[in-house]
C-alpha cells in the first residue's frame, strides 16, 4: 500500500517509495520549499535533509508546513538529541551515519523510522539485535560497494540496504540491481550550483530520471 504523506512510514516504506533518497544539504531556508517542490514534481517524495548546517531544522519545518506531498526526513542523525530535534521539526524518518542503541531507542520513542548506518558485519548484527532490518550502507562505495553487498546477502538474507556515499547517476543502477538493495541515497539529485541558481526545472528533470531507475524484483 502506498504511503500517504500524513502517515509516519516504516523504514522499508521510506526505502520503497522511490529508487533514490536525495541527500540534501541546505545553507539557506529560502531554498527549502522550492527545492522540495521540484523534487516532488519529479517523483521523489522522501527527502533527507542533513543536519550538517545551522538552518537544517528550519528547512525541515518549512517543507513540512508548505509541501504536503513531501515526506521530510533528517540525515546525519547521531544522537538522541538529534532525533528529538528532528521530530520536533516535522521529520518522519531519520538516517544516521552509524548506529547506537541510545539513538535507535530515541527514534522509536519519537516515532521516527530509522535507517541506521552500517559498514561492517558486526554493525549489521548490532542493529539487528535492536530490531533494525532496513539499513543504510555507508560509506557504500568507499567501504566495498556492490562486492560487499553481494557478500552480505548470504549471511544476512533478511536485511535490506540503502547504499549511500559515493553513489551517483553512473553507478546507481548497478547497486539497485542487487537483491538486497531497495534504494540508494545520493546528493547528485540536488547539484549545489542548481540550488544556488534556483534552477528548479533542472532538479525536477534529474529527479524524474532517478525515479525511473529500475530495481531488482522483490525488493
């Protein structure tokens, strides 16, 4: 069943909504709403706003208020405090570069779907122990790329991944062809120069191309 934007989606629902989750870094609140509208117009609704700038929370609030068809998520969530702040700003899912039990518990308490970041088999097992089966593989290309994902499929057949880090338009299709990859995360959907220039039509076009990427059957 499709997720409505009024619901708090599960992590798998976030991952299955489109082949790509954009990793968005915003330096100006004024860019948040038109950027979100441009991405939604291209078929990308799950928007990861990274907590890497001082205006990130304000951007989440603006998008949540002004773009009802978008589902706002928080990226670079590293602590329980980050999870609480993101939820208060209107985020409905969280994406982390790594995983701790305290952060995972805070996301549950706040009702945030979480894609915990992992890069090793031990980190996958730690996340599994806490009940997380939809994970972010980060930094994907630097840590082993498709070869490592293929190796993980044997011991972790139930786990599904969103590879992020070094992913771009050129290699996304190779990752999405893997049976344990549901979507990928990438910053190529929102080129900094296009955002600064307000070239929203270009961003809509990039989003539309990303939304048409094919995924492995059954993911």
